[in-house]
C-alpha cells in the first residue's frame, strides 16, 4: 500500500492542465463494445480505474492499442463471450465500479452479459436497479444469484420502449442509452441524467451512426439502428480535478492558472467556489486563481447561513462535496454542507477535526463547517477512504503546518493522474512511498 508524505505550507505557482475526465472515459470506453469497427479516443486519463477497464476489455478480446500518452484505439471485432464465465473476469470486473457499463453494450450487440456485484468507493448504497430495470424495459431477461452475487442479463432482441427512470443515475442512463441505440424501434427515456459526460457519450454515438435526440435535456429519444461504425472522440477535461485545483490554490494561498478547462461545461462549479469567497478569473478557456490571503463564505440574501448541496446536473456534482468541505475550513464564516446522494461520504471529517478543523457532523448526510480563517491546520497521519475524500485530505495536508502522511493513496491514483508529480512541478513537496 503506497503512501504520500506531504510537507505542508508550500506555495504553488504556475500553470496546470487538467486530465481527461475519468467519468466520461469509463462510459466512452465501454461504448467501443457496440461496434466491430475501430474507435479512437483522445485525452484518456492515465489512472488506475481507466487502465483497469482497458485491461478488462483487452481480456474480453477487444484489440486495444496506445497511440500516444493519452490516445488509444479500440476494435471489438472478436469478442470472446466465454471469457465472461471465467473466474478471472469475475474477479477483475468485481473490483471495478465502471465495469457495470459493459452490460448495455454486450446485451445490445451480443444478447448476453454477466456481471458480479461491482466494487468502487465505499461511500454508501449504490444500487443498480435503475440500470437493470431500464434494460429490462427494452426486453432483456434479468437474473440475480444472491449466493454468488452474480447478475446475468440475456435478450434475443431488444425493442424500444418508454421509460421514466426512478432516479437520474449517470451510469444507469449511460447503460440504458448504449443498450437502446441498437434496439428495434424508438426508445424514450425521461428523467435521465444529462451531465456533460453523458452529452459527450450521445454525441459520440451519433457520430457512430446512432440516432439520439434531446441531448443535454432530461428527455431523450433514441431511434434504434442495426449497427454502428467507428469514430474518433476527444474526452472533456475532468471537472472534478479542475474543482480540486481551485480549492487547492485557495487553501494554500497560491496563484495558479488552470489551462483548457472547457469553461462552458463546468456548470455551477465556479459559482459555488465563488460563494465560499474564492476569486476565479477567466481568460479564454483558462481560469486564474489569484493568491488568497483570506476568503469569506457568503450568506443567503436574508443573511442566513449558506447551504451547499449536491444535485443531479445542472446541480452541483456530488464528487466535489469533499473538496468544498475542506476548503470551507480555512474560510471566514460558516456553511452547511449537505451530501444528499451518498450517506457515507462525509465520514472522513474526523480526520479534518484531528487537524484542527471546526466541523460538526450533524448526521450521515450533513456537516456544518465553522470557518476559522487562514489558520494553518495541524499535520497528522491518515488513510484515504475513497477517491474524493483522498484528494480533500491531500489538500488539507498541503495547507497544514508540518509533515503529514496519507496511506492508501491507491484510492487517489484511481482518479488523479500522477497527482504528486504534477503538483510538485508547481512547488508542492509530496513524496510517494511504496
């Protein structure tokens, strides 16, 4: 298990370019299973979750090739369906949350998918009902073996259907879209997620020959086609990493420029950081975070305490809640952080409290942060519980007095590409110990 040793109170300075979006990459890579033709994907982040998914597809028979550092080719013209029954497949797919999105493409193109209960972050209940109910509405048969925790989905031929999703699940919507593009007839999906990453998926599928309308809305219409072709697609910059860099700059009192952020796809994220008192200046498609000697949390118009809560797009992404919480600890003022979607994501705050943060954990979903101004936190030793809490702890350690240690940084590596190397180039002092 690898660890970071972080020397705190180091100022950052310079430019940094965000990696490709992890959440988009997982969807887009699974979508290459929908065609026997070559698909080229640019700006793929070099991170554990993505690399493990590429490896899994390669074991299934997809021809994968690395064209350059962040560009890959995929050709799924010789899939070995028997591999889905092997212990090796079950072990690898069970360790990767993104593997759930192979179900839609496999059922649509080959009529069968097998999936063990997928892994991923332990941040609360992450049910799969939306995925499977949606694919069932397209005509698939579903079976769950509770003893082996194994899902088997089969279909002779998928047929279009109307469906109203019970929740705007991002991965559930992606799975259903990828199944519906090859279904016979028209599919209407209402109350689906519409994050920029899903918009990107729809745009790529349309370039491959799919017929999807209503992209960027919460009502999609999909006219099924018999087959899809190849294409070239470029992944958006990762909005979660961009938000992490904004918070990092403010917490460490640093001036940095974040390059090529695709500002129009960031939604409410910049304004949410502005409500914490952080100045964000835009120049073309770059954003500058000037040095902050202090920053002050806004209030609502009537003077009441600010509440920051996650919500389906175009609301605030839940993946930034941990970062916003840690950034608020060094502001002046108070804020209620409401993590609605996952009931275990705030449990890392005990580590921040050990570092001197003033936080009241109200319940599994809510925490009140009493910002004490730019008062350095205490260095400590801690363990990363998940990807997003991990980066929040790293930000806290970078702003602390002294030397902190973060264990289990494989969790951070799952979502952030060479984060220690890139931050050290800006002036951080982070040592990786294997």
